[in-house]
RNA sequence: GCGUCCGUGGCCCAACCGGCAGAGGCGCCGGCUUGAGGAGCCGGAGGCUGCGGGUUCGAAUCCCGCCGGGCGCACCA
C-alpha cells in the first residue's frame, strides 16, 4: 500500500515543477475575459534573509483567500515583489565590503525559491523590486509631481535623529521615543529636510474612513488617534513690547478668563525673540538643558514641570489682564502655534506648572468640585461659567460659541481645527534608497530633474564608502553630485539624500497592475481594471506607517486624475504574530523557530495547515501550543481517503447513486465550509474538513466501501477544499481521483439544498430550565403540536405537579415549561 | 490614568439572532491491530464558561461592578 503513503517531500518535488510549467495562477490579461476580477495582496516582504515564520503565516492566510477566489471562478490578481531598498542591505554591504545590491538580490532569490516551495498562488510574471531603477525612477517621477503641486517641500526645524542608523526619521517611525527599526533612543536635531505635505490631507484621511467598513476597528482607531483632530479656537494675545500679537490655539476658549499666565515652547523662535536681556541667561541655560533631553525623558508623564520666566507680559484680550510669559518644554513648538494660554484651574498640566512656580489659579468654571489650587486636581469637566464677564452662567458649549463670536467680531480670534498629524519627513541620510531628484542651483534654487533625465540612478559605491557619517554617503560621490543646473546650465549640485523606503511601498500595489509600463508609474487603464485591492493582508505594525502613507498617496494620485478611487484597500486583515513559548521569537532569547526547518521536517502542507488551524487569523500563534506533527497526521489521513477513493473508481460517477448518509455529511460540509471561508473563520473550516475526512474514512471501512460514488464525492470535495490550505496533498489527491492538473482550475463545490434538509430534529424539553426529555420531531412541526407532545412526555410530567404556569415553545428545537 | 478587545475541559480553540456547554486538534486513559514499538483504526474520561450582581421562562452570549491579560493612547493645549 506504499502507493497510498503520504510523502510530502516527494509531492513537493513533483508538483512545484509542474505548477511552474502550468502557471495556473497567472492573472488573465485578455480584455475580453468576462470573469469578475479580484485583487488579492499580501504586504510584500523585505529581503532580510530567508522567509521566516511570520511570512509563513501571512502568506498562508492570503493564499486561502486567493485560492478560494480562483475556485470560485474569479480572474484573480495575486502578485509578489520585494521592498528591496533599506538600511540592512547597506549595513551588510559595509560589513562585507560589497555593494548593497549583492546582498539584496541574493536574498530576494532565496526568498523567491522559498515562496515557490511554499506553494503560494502568485502570478510570478508581475514580480517587481523597488530597488530596480525601472521601479524607483517612478518614485522620482512622483516626487517631482508632488513637488510641482507644493506637496513636497523643504524646511528647517527640529527633527528626529536616530544616532544608531545615522539618519532622520519620520514621526511615524518613532515609537515611544525609540527608532521603530533599531530601537535606539531618538534625539532631536535641527536640520533642513524634505517633507510630504500629508497634513493637507488630514481631514480627508479622516473622512474617508467611512469607506473602510471592512477594516479592523482598532486599526481605524489607531489612525484616528494619530491624525488627532481637535476643534477649538485661535486667540490673539498682545505681548507688551511686541508689535504683532501672538496666536495661541486652545480647545477651551470658554476658559479664557481663567488664563493666568502664558507659555511659549522653549525651542520656539518666539521665545528667543521676546526674552528680555535680563532673563536671557536663564532662558538660554534652560533651553540648552531641554535640548539635551531625549524624547523618552521629555515625554515621561510623571516628569516634573520645568520652565523659565521670559521677563515679559501678555495681555488677556478679554479682560486686559497682564499675565506673565514663560518658556517651558511641556508646550510643543510644532503643534498649534507653539504657544498657549495657561488656565491652571481647568487644565492639569497648567496647574502642575502654576503650583510649581507659584502662579495664580483662577476658577472660571463652577463644577461643584473642590478648589484646584487646594487639591492640586484641575477640574477640566463641564460646569457653569463664573468670573467670566459676559460668559457667566453659561454652560461649556454656549460659552465657547459666545466667546468665539465675541473674539471674531473684535478680530481677536476665530474657531479653528487642529491636527496632531505632522508632515511626513521623507529624506534620509543613507545610500540604499531612491535619490531625491532635485538639483540645488545657486541661482535657480531647487530645480527638479527633468522627467527625461530620470531615473537618477545611484552611483556605484560599496563597502566602507557607505559607512554612516551623519550626512548622506552620496555627498562624497563628487562626479555624481556636481551637475549642470537643468534651468540655467550653471554649476549646481544634486540633492544627496535618499527617500524614506515607505515612499516605495506607498504605490507598489498600483505598479503590479502593469509592471512593465514605461509611460508612467502604472497604466491608469490597468489600475481601473484591477483596483482597488479587494483584500490586503499584513501586520498591524503598519497602522500609522505604510497603511497611512498608502492612503495619502492614493488620494494625491486620485487628485491628479491617475486613479479612479480614493481608498486603496477595500478589506484589510491583520494577521497575528507567530510567537514561541509566550514570547516573541528572537535571537537573544534563543527561541526562534526556523520556517525552512519546519518545512523540512513536516512538509509545506502541514506547516501551512498548522498556521491556519491554530486559531482565528488575527490571533497570535504560539508555536509551542500547536502541532505540525498532528497536521501531518491529518493530511496523511485525508490523503489516504483521496487515494483509496481514486483507486476504487473513476471520475464521472453518478453521485446521486451514492450512500445518502455520507452524501448528507458532504453537502453539509460544503455548506458550512463555504460560509466559514467567506467569513474568514479558516480554523473552523479546517475542523469541518477533518470531520468530513472522518466520515469518509468510516464509509470506506465500515460503510458502503471505497467504490461507493458518495465516497468519491466526499473525496473530491475534500480535495478541493483542502487545496486552500494544503495545495500539494490536494493536487496529488486530485490526480489520484483521476483529474488532470491543476486543481486550481477546479470548481468550488455547491451544496445540494435537498441534502441539507433534516427529516427530524432533536427537540429539548426543559422544566424550569433543566433538560428533562428529548423528542425527535419534524423540523416543520407546529408550535401547538410540539407543546402537546412535550406536555405528554412522561419524563416531563414526572417533574410537574399540576398545571404549568407558562410554556415557552421555540419550534422545532426547544420547549421550556415553567411549573 | 483613559479607551478598547478578550477570559469556555490540563492546553490550542468551537458554539447562528440569548435556547442541550463541546465541533475539531493536542495531551491523557483504554481497546483492536502488530513479534515488539510506531503508524493506523475504535472508544473514554475531563467543566460552577475568571468572580459577584442584574435582566430573562432561559445567559458563555445582554447590562453593571470587580479581578486578570492583550492592544492602543497618554504633556498635542
């Protein structure tokens, strides 16, 4: 019976080769192809080495969906590519004294081979690598378009600097004061950098979330928090001795009468401008102190308030009161206007500051709570306005409306909206990325490289030349840097920074629709045909990185008339992590599990099945809790059913002649698995496949036997359903059942409704909520009949002493009698 | 601290709209098979659904409060 042995490695060798020849997963390109289209995408990998367990999970999940769509008859686009620019390649190049491309493309080949073995249903013909000049030239082209529209600009300011990676970072890449990539503490530096004006799209990024009805709620919440919209008012304060008034932003203009001091961000230009000569030494000392703090120290919530008096006073516009102006680091220079009015009675931060420096506290909202000056607890809640002139007696909402009206009439303020979101800092002082296509000309300024000169390719640099020096390595490539200005022809220099690699990934999903296109980043016709992406699968860690940036890019491209939708990803699934023993796998813990070794030991199918069966796709998988060996056992069992059924008969049997009991199981399974796959409960779907396998096994051993058409029907059904998760076993089983390759071209089975109806159902009869009897009844029994039947039951009557008070009938499944 | 999701046999996990707590897997125990082991096949045990209250004829499911955990936010005025 060795013929029915399940030998995963042999099947892999056999079918991987055949699939490569058959290409069953190529997206249909024929414009006359009438099949409905679906676009399935997994977040493309960074080629850091071979594929790891995390990849194994994402791609196994995505493949269930893609393969299901193939079987449902869709024209499916399921592409793969590599996010191949980035720091690790550069670091490897320095260490090995070679070009970053060497390491990068070697890893890509390794991963591509592993993907092929892993049996993912990719359309390999659309493969792309973001580090190819053919790809990154379009980054440059897009950058130029953004620049022309004022969406890419350069400005100076304090930026996040990673001392380990020796480059600046976007706000999104700083997590709790640490570099998102390497974990080093980020410091702040004053630098001139390129930005994308994502803040122009803040409101739309928020509004269009209405379209994202198939995104996980927590992901939307993260983006909402990140964008951080708030409503409030701008209020103008005069500063004694300064001509222009200073604007502050507040969400509580109703508390304006309670402002007892004024705070300017210590690092804001305004502080430096208005500090008096007398206070300057103290201010400068303070500012230097603050500059030394890391983000982690600065943002510690339990940190004591610090600050320094600037020697000046501001005038409260509503009552003319003189209030002292301080500098402090709890006010941020890049939010609002970098200055605030402080209302210590009703804002905890202001109160902490006031109590520390002995500043007055004035209650203007009566909340019924104790005096903040006494308790140290600010009262930020609602109440009735007091000590506030025309606002007295009003509630919060009325007071805000009224004060805004008054301020507006006097030209001293207006209602406004603010966002926490900052512009996207995109320049990086590293080599292995897309050169920014700008030429700096002493006469013409920032001149974009003309489209016909794109791509600006990277100069050939390797090894030590790439070592981080705090400025881009490109600056050292003099032949490359020095160019003629495209406008005036004079001597000029290229910008030496490269783009954040998140630029690359912000539009790659559009390129897949026409990867060879040379007239633009993508063929708008093909994007219309395939887009937007029906299902995207990837990690939640990209919530306010890649997923936010891609949404922004899509909107800009929409405004440019290049795409016909405003949201790129219709449905989003965040898979969980693969962990081991309750902890993330890591080298330092020594608890890593190697995907390749798991596959060597258990086979691709068993590893994939384990990933899918472990639990809901968004849950973490603890590899210590699951059993690839058990998966392999199940696959062997399923395989034997297919092989035995195949050996006992031929395709085309009349299923209707088969064993009715098994047929019912098969069709109930089809019905349930279809629903389970469509609702993404893949783990439960696998459980149903296991049951079907058991039922078929029983039919072979102790029922009608392997030759019964119902057994064949069950086996064929099993093969097709199993192919979503275990393509090798399924494909071989399909062949044993007498079908030609590939199972990817088979049709998803349909349940016969006549086989789903049950002749009888078990009705539970309860007395006072306790089960006392079970009745076999017809599914369409009437309530009255069921009630009579239940009351006639001896077992029920044994628990009744007289007439029941109430009888609840839920035909046909339940009767509850209340005695 | 605030918000949010979650807590079901020893373990991973099911349970449609509130209606018999258990589908599937791991582990454990037993039987058949085998020279033995493994594999295979068949069967079994195992629970106050985190705790306390409430709504209901009926609660794992809905509501409130605790306890424990995950995630997010946390000087953004």
